[in-house]
């Protein structure tokens, strides 16, 4: 049986990613593997994680962490701020990673589901018309892209209807989302929780516990 398997935000947790591929019994002849983005950042093995994705011809949408890297890499080195320096210091060979992730799209519209890193922009019916920053960063919706994470506002998926299931990541603080039409797979592996995956054809959730806490949870930063 051909399978479509979506894996949530890895954040450099390469060991857990490899255990997930074992858990789903990945078969390169039959299985298509997709990632929700944020393969890098916070965790221990960003380079090895992206290399594994590239070597196996897996697919990933761009996450906000990859978008940050592409933004920072364009800044002349003499203009790097302390924030940019710390970001690059956290990555082994950031230039190789940037060259790999620059081709990752903002979404994959597969026959089975729509994959996006964070979510969709409410009120828009065409992906091409949506604000890229919303696709990369939305959690809640105030009616404006200026505020997308206030807990006082509804979750973005409460404001969206779509013609097929939507698979997304980005919102570790929310945790696993498994409701009709929406599958949120960022279950906080890098924070010591779990790495999650979902197979459309099996309608099955897979989870791998994190080996340890790689990054402390900071309010509003997950």
C-alpha cells in the first residue's frame, strides 16, 4: 500500500527522527515522507537532520526557523548582530543548510492533504493570496496578521474551512491537534515531549518520546 506520512517539527532531534522512521516502518518504494518544517533550531543536530532529509529525497515545507536562516544569511557578515551570530553559532555549517532549505516551498498540496508549517490565513480562499508570514507563523487569529499568537483569540483552524485535511506544525505549546480536518503535529519533541507523525492512509498517529529536554520552554517562543 502506498502511504503518505507527515512528521512534525523535528528541531534537530535527529535520533528521534530516525526512530520515527523505524516506527512507521518506512519503505522507500511505497512511502512518501513529508515534514512540517522547523527541521532546524533549538535541537542538537540540525545539519545531520537536513542532510538525512536531502539524502533520502524526503519533502519538507519551509518553517519559520528555516525562513529566519534564509533572512539572516543574506545580511553581509560585517552587519551581523549578536542575535544573528548566536543563531549561526547554534548551527553546524549554516551555509550548507541554507542552500538546501532555500528550495523548500511554503506548502505542499498533496492529493490526500494540504501541508503547511503554521496554518492558513482566514478569509483567503487561494493559497497564492495568503501572506507568507501567516503561513509561517500563525497560531491564533485576531483578524490581522499583526497579532497571531494571543491566547485571547481563537485558534486559526477555528476560523478556516478547507476542501481537504490540513496538516501543520509550529504550535508546540498547543500540542497535538487531532480534530476533523486538522492534524497539528508539533508535540514538543525538542522540549522533552514527543515527536509525532500521521499516516493519512492508515488514519494512524505515531509518537516517539524525546530522549531528553534539548531546549527549555519559553512562554510564547514555542
